[in-house]
């Protein structure tokens, strides 16, 4: 699925698994996603795509 997103021009994508507390960050031009584990101190950033956007993953703790 993520290769389809990137092929269609998505610059930044997040695939979030709240039960396992894992986020896969997909970026245009990057072969493999960055993997972020643990939500306690991690914050998603909008980087250059959404400047100033930040989302503390602790908000997703179930």
C-alpha cells in the first residue's frame, strides 16, 4: 500500500499501530520506512510537509 501512496505523490505518510505502539514513517525518496517504537516520549512531526505540526503519540495510548 505505501508504495502506491508514494507513487501517487505522497510526500509524508504515517502508518500507526496503536496496539503495538509502532509508527512507520514513509517519506518520498526513502526506500524503507523509519520505525518509531514506544509512544511515551515520541512526537510525530509534519516536517517540511506540514511545518509546525506535532502530534504526541502518548495521546494514542489505549
